C-alpha cells in the first residue's frame, strides 16, 4: 500500500502525519528494546497503559477510530515496487 493521503471514512488528511508516526514508533520501540507491543492485556487491570502507537496518535491529534485504523494497518511498500 502507498502511504495514505486521507482517511477513507472521514476524509481527514493523514499524509503529513504518517512519516512522523512511523519514525516515532520505531524510535520508541527501539528505546524500549522491543519491536512489538505486548499482546496480552489484562482487561481487569486498574491502570491500563496505552500502547506506543496509541500514545503517538494522541500526540498527532488522531482521535477517531477510522483514522487510527488506517495509520496502524498501512504498510509502506512503495520502495519494494
């Protein structure tokens, strides 16, 4: 998939945020010495911590679920084409 330009559902511009999102996600995961978020989440926990991706999207002002879904599921393969 090519970098998303706009959200498919609401039309919000995402192209100016995608590069920052990818670089910050990689930087924060490397700082934590992990390449993926924990897969097990205790839903009964009192204090549920946001994922790294969730924190970055909050910083970018992406609060709608439709925009978050597109940012999290987009894979940049333009270099491989």
